[in-house]
C-alpha cells in the first residue's frame, strides 16, 4: 500500500469508529446546545432573583446586548471547548490502549503513523464542524430568546467570526491530550491533562501571565469587548497554531515509535 | 501426508518466515527471555508450549514489533518487524491477548475494519468478512455489537480478524482461550487448513497440550524464558513428558 492509500484506509477505519462513538456524540451535543443554553441562562440571571448570580453574570456580560452576549458565550466556550475537545481527543487516542485494540494496529498494512494522522485529521474536521454548528445555534439562541438584541445590529458578523475562531482555537489547544493519552497509555491520562490545562489557564490569568500562556489566550480574547484584535492578542491567539502542530508532531512520533512493554 | 508436506517446506525447503536467534528480553532487570532461538517455516504449525509466565507472549510481541529484543535477532520474512513494508505487514495475521473487537461496532463492521487495516479494498474487505463469519460460525452474531458478545464469541471474532487478508504468517497467542469445544474444533480445522493446505507458517502458543498444540508439526517447550526442548507431536504420553521436562528444568520433584 502506498502512503496515500494507507492514509485513505486509516481515515475510513477511523471514521467508522468515530461516528458511532458515544463520547463524540455527547460532546457534540454538550457544546452545540450546552454553550448557547448556558449563555442565555447567564444573560437571564442578570435580572433573576439571585443577586449573587446577577453580580457574577454582570462581571462577564456587562450591560448585555450582542457584545455582552458574545463575551459570555466566548468565555464559556473557551473553557468548554478545551474540556470537550480535550476529552474527545484523549478518548480517540486513549481508547485504543484502554480497550486493548492498539495491539491490532501493529504490523497492520496501514501504519500506526497513518492511523494517528487519520485520528488527528478527523478530530480537527469534527471540531471545526462543531465550532460552526455551535456558532449557528448561539446566534439563533440570541435571536430567539431575545437576550442579545435585534438581528440588525452591525456588530453581529464580526463577533460571530471572533466566536468561531475562539472555539476553533480551543480544538488546537486540546491536541496535547492526544500525546498525553499516548504516553499515559489510556484516556484517563488525557482527562487528567485536560483538567491540568484548564486549571493552569486559570492560574496563568490570575498571576498575570495572561494571554502569553497559550491555553489562556482564547478566554482572555473572549473577555475583550468587540473584535479585540490588537497585535498582542492576535499573536497570543496565533500561538495555538505552533502549539497544536507541536502536539500533533509529538503524537505522530510517539505512535511511530510505539512499543508495548 | 501432512508430515511429508511439512518436511518439504521445512528447514531444507526454504527460508523461515519467523526466525529468532539468541533473542533475549529483560523487564526491570529481570530476564523474561534468555537466548531463545526458534524458526517457523511455511506449511507448518509450530506450537510454543509453556506454563503461565514462561515468556510465550513476550516472544510473540517481539515478532510483532511490539517490543524490541535486548539481545539477539528477531526476523519476520527475513527482516526486523519494524522494517517490514506495508505489503509485508499485511502478510502477518495475529491475535495477542485482546481480540480486535471495538465495542461500538458489529461483528461484520469489526471484520470489515480489520480487512481495511490489512490493506483490502472496501468490497474485498466485506467479502472476506462474510466468509470468515461463516468459517467461525458467527452468522447469528454478524449484526451484534462487540460490547454484547460473549468472551468466546469475542475470541472467535479476534481469530477471524487475524485472517482477513489471507496471511502467509500467522501468530496466535492461546487461541482457544474462552472457546467452547465447538470453537476449539473450528480453530483446529482452521490451523490445519491455513498451514497444510494454504502453506502459511503458523506459530501458536498454549499453556497446556490442548487440541491445538496436538495438531502441531513441531512443539517447543518454553520454561522460565528458555526453550528447554521439543516434543514429538505424535509421541505417546505427551502431557506427562511435557511436565517431566518442566519439572526437571525447574528442579522440582514430581
């Protein structure tokens, strides 16, 4: 089999598993429906009966409107995306070890590197599809619930693109979970890595490292009103690209060199 | 008849499909395999028999490239496992410990997937899957998900998955695990067909002299990481002689 043939077969095999996987279905629903529901709930809590929740929501959303609505959604998605994409990424790689099926991938005509590459490509394509679907449901939720404002606001297109980029960026930042699952020989290691990443991102924001810690960058960008596209923020968010590429490269190398002791 | 075929394909007849020479492996300083040498030729069934922990699975892992030897050489089709081409890898079918049985996929889907991994085109992979479902008497469970299969049927699925691309080299670790007598007969028949009719080289392990070890052309006894001798498959009192060898090697009184 040629290298291209191996990747094609690996994509077909991985797609067969991916589209039937429960963690993928649950995470898709959690992100596509959960983030808009949480955003709308946050806006509604501004005028709710619980003053503590109202103060907390006001701190994120501010005066409301489409700007506030998207700040809230972006902040939720920056954490939710890391968690959701991290869990699926870790599961897709880690399940082969946990289920014991990794042994069947040795000495197969399709190389382990092709299998790992197919997994990475599918995860990224799925994450992009989820990010697009989530952006649609979010705007629809804002319009239908009346919590964001009217449909004619000129800021909607810019904020929509910004939200889409924030969510898609978290998918790149979740790729280290693939490496963690490989090194830890199972998805529990990846789930540990997701939790560590989220906690470290919060700590980085608190101690003032801010957006220079790549995992915190999408959340901090989300919290900036409007497009928030100054040069520093752009560079900080773009750091997710080399970080994602590095994680993918390390994962491919580990799968190529894999031994089962 | 079978014996004659074995001789023709044996050491004088060609290159060993599986060969290890002086292979050693240690885990945490503890020797698991010590200078093990073994060959398997096309057309023969070579049984590796030893008690639990003797090193059978470790030796098979070396052949499959899952582990690298600390000493000696391990060759598949004359090359190190990690150096095999895609087509050469497709020629090796194996089942080690965990069967290829993804819980969310049906038996048919799992076998089709195994065929694709072995390099078959989609339609050929499906045809091979259907043939193997029949051979391993899995027709009733073809549409059943892996998570709902009994251990025995999972084992049948794993064995079938190892054979999707009609491999010329077959490595099976304790293939009769969890199988009922009907399943054992299927495995026995399959081994004879693949080795003696189709010319595959078969390395099969067992912790006792079961029905599968008894159809072997050669039996090597592995104890404490060393090959301590061979048994003639057609000899009388095979079980007693096996334990005599083990006890003598371990210095245990009978």
